C-alpha cells in the first residue's frame, strides 16, 4: 500500500528526508536555469549534450562506450538480450528479489523471451557459492547493486570480486544492474570504476539518487553498445526530443554525485537512532547505501493514512510506501536519504517517528 495514495498531503509538506519533489513549474525553472540548457535541441538523442553526457558517464565507469536510453526497464531488457544473443542462449542468472523479477510485470520473459535462473535467498544478495551450485550455464549473470527489495543490500567488495572472477573463468558476461550504483559506490567508499571494472556491461539510472527527471545509460565495449543501439527503436526507447532528461542528468551528476557519501553517512546515523526505538528494527544496520528498510508494528489498512496525516501535520515527509510482512501486525517501510535531509535534524526525525508509533495503537513489538 502506498502512503502516496495521500499524495496531496505530501505535496503540502516542505521538508523531506529524500530529494524534495518538484512541481512542473519547478522542473521547468530548473531546466531553464541550468548551464546545460544552452545546447542545441537533440533529435532522437543526437546532440552535443547527449554526447557529453555519454562520454562523461563512460569515463566515470571506465568503459569504452555508452548509450543513453530513455527508460531503464528497456535499457536492461536490451542489454541482457544482446548478451543472450551473443551466447546463443536465453538464460539470465540473477537474484530472486531482483527488480527485473519483482517489479517489471514479467517483461524479461514475455517481451524479450528470456528465462531467469534465480540465485540465492530472497533476503540477501547472491554469492559466488550460489553460482557454484548452478546446474546449468547461463548466458549472462546479472547482479543488482544494491538489491533494493532485500533492503538495499550489497555483497562485500571482496565477494563482488569473487563473482566477477567466477564469470571470467566460465566465460560468462557479468552485467551490473546499477540503478543505485552511485549510492553503493559511496557505501563501499570506493571509486565507481572499481566496481564497474569487474563487469562487462553496466546500467545506471539518473532519477533516483541523482534526482533527475528520468533516463538511463548502458556502458560496455564498443561492439556491445553498437548492438544495444540497434534495439533501442525496436523497444520504443527512441523519443524525438529527450533533452530535459539529459539536462537534469548532468545537473544531478554535478550536484548530487559529490554528496553521495554525505547521504550514506546520514542514513547510518538515522538507522542507528531509529533502531533504538521500542519495537523498531532497521535493516541492514548499518545501511550499505543511503537507504534501508524499517520494520515496526501496525495494521496496514489503518496505518498508511494515519502515518501520512501525521507526516503532513509535522511538515516532515520521511516515508512513501508501507508494506505488509510475513509477520502479523508487522509493517515495513523504506527510508531513503537525499538532499532534503540536510534541512532536518536527527532529533526531529526520531521525535516524529516516536509520535507515530503510539497512534498505530498496537502493543506488539519485535524486540
């Protein structure tokens, strides 16, 4: 259930833990005032601005070539399809909690005709041991960094190196689903290319941690990106003008990428404090990135509206979605930290959540 069903209440708030949402007018004002707005308008993504964006990202990720694709779902469908076609197989090995499995309405099977092989448990990233237990050789291994639906978790860098080495030994391409790669690099406290050097291809998103309007980029070898490019029109990813995406992506790289470590550090502070509240559990603790899951007692049907109203009354919006869990009367939400958190003190966050818990009127705790 989405607390955002009460979107009108969120829009009346002025402070947010994540990036503050923008109105249409605010988006237009940002685009107009951006230093990147003076470029010539693109036609189907062909312009100096898009070339600069693709070159910038390919340099950051240390890959020879990059291509902008308007929608991340399409970007990964194409990347994985190309890997499969090059191998002559149609199997993709990934975690069972991957958003390609959970959140895309079976697109990878029904649209691309690929078969997924599920690795590991549903509450943690897969390991090299899970790869060793495969009883068939996939066309490509796909790893989501971080694994959002398992609590924004990621394997250790040492484990990631082992996974990469396994793929190289077995001559299987490794693809990184890096929708939140900018954030996980800050969590690892490493340069982004230290992660991407381990993979054959990488997808990154611009509308999450970088707070862009949308859009994505896939990077890899030149021949691979040429093949990806051939599928963008077939998948409907070619839009006549896409410059707003590129402008906001460049702005996000300028303004948010340098602050990722700040967002991660703040998430770790807040998770530690929330975890000390009665009946509340943050996981993972400490967070790997700027985000984590939070568990607390409550009835889903009653709690969503109550929490939304209380956030509105406090003028601090800290959570959007609310989920039932396998444990009766135990709810889960996701906490993400962005630029807006700088305007909110830790004490205010703890006070808000401490005030929310009693209104749920439940005695059950998980301590």
